[in-house]
């Protein structure tokens, strides 16, 4: 499971009969507010949800087309006006929050790319992105035509993406709110194609805080706000693996895999190495796991003046 850093004391509550729902909603975490901008089409009001779990209604009666996409470059939401006249996309005013006909959005395509373009579309760099099931599609800003895809994979299944975001350094974060057992999060690097998977508690909604590399989620069971990091929390090590050169004057490769509570690899995490006796030595006192949770080191056998014939144990540890 991802490392959880916070859980609100009380459930998130909206005003009157307004309710949090994963369907027919448009919502994004936004850096300019350090909060989630949330709208449910069933009540047509816009809220800000803050990192302590409090929610404030900012405006009401916005109409069904309040905002339908997010531009990471501008840190602004925009409205896709393919259902109305004029057929254009407009940024929402960051104070009044309604779409502003004087501010044309960078996304100029106004068609409908089923099943996913009208809700939670994402602009990053010079492209427009949509997502479905496990695949994120990179599209042309003007035509909506696909310019490539990124297919996320992972050992924790089933997975059907409810939301995705892209960080400024190129990590796609795709979230399945509830796969029956967990909320599942897949991370995919668009530059290197590296990816890893972990979980959060089953959620009603979730968002990506791309600036602080957090995931905010509304816990399904009680509507409390939870905040997770992008890091997988360590739970266990595999057995240490050694090669066949365990003798005087020789060196041998050593490796160990660090895993989370759902047996998923823990990437980019420090691992400390130590020996129980002074004979021989390890090349590094600590190393970092790779994308697959694997940490490696080199064991160097006893030298000319070291005692040999006794037992020796290599130990690994990490902090959490």
C-alpha cells in the first residue's frame, strides 16, 4: 500500500443535499488553491476541498457544463463547449470559477472522443490526453487524433481507470477508485516506460496532487479524506540471494527485493546492508531499490589476515 500521511478526523461534508459522488463529476487538484475544485452535475455547485478535509461551496447554479478538463501548463480548468454555442473551449476564471468567453483554451478540438474526452480531459505540454480502462491516449490539441498510447500494467488486478493525471516530470498516475479489494494506483513514466503499482483504501473519489506528489482520496467507507505519498510503504524483504563465489579473495553479487503489504515491489527506497562479523566486507553500506524493488550490493570475501571457517550473515534493513 502507498504510504499514508494523513486522515481527516471527520468526514467531508457538503452543503444541503449536495453529495460526493464518483459519477457525473468534474474535479481536479489545483496548485493555485492547494485544494480540489469539485463539481457534481447533479447539484451544479462548485466546491473547494482542502487538505484537512473541509469543503467550502464557492458558487452555485453553474449549469451542467461548468468545467470538463484541466490544463497542467496553466493550472486552470477549462470547459469543452461542444454541446453549446459557440463551439469552443474556454478557461474558467480562477476567481469566479465559471468559464470565461474572453479566455480561449489551448485545447481547440471540440469533438467528442468516446468514451472519455468530455470528463476529466487533461492538457500537458503540447497535447491533450484521455484515458480508458488501462490506456492513456495522447491526442492532437486541434484535431483530437491519437498520436500514441501508454498502456499501464500491474500485478494487482482487476484494474479499470476512473481518473488519471500527469506530473510535470512525466509520471502518469492512473487510479481505480475501487477494484473490489483496494483502490489501485498505477504509475507510468512517459520518458522511460518504467512503471509500478500499489494500492490505497477503497475510495469514492481520488485526485493527484502533482506538486507535492500526493494522492488525495475520499475513503469509501466513511467519506474521510486520506492523503498518500507516491511511495510504496515497505512491508517485507525477500530472502537475500548470493552468487557462487563465497570464498577468500573473491567477490559475489548480493540482491534482495523489498515488497509492500500486497506483495508489490517498493521502488526507489533505501536499504541498509550489514555483516554480523568483521571478515570480508560489503561494497556499499546502503543502496536504493530499483523500479522493481530490487536492491543490489557486492560481498567481498575475507582477505589474507581474516579468520575463515566461521559463519557470517548478511543483514538488510530499512526505515519506515
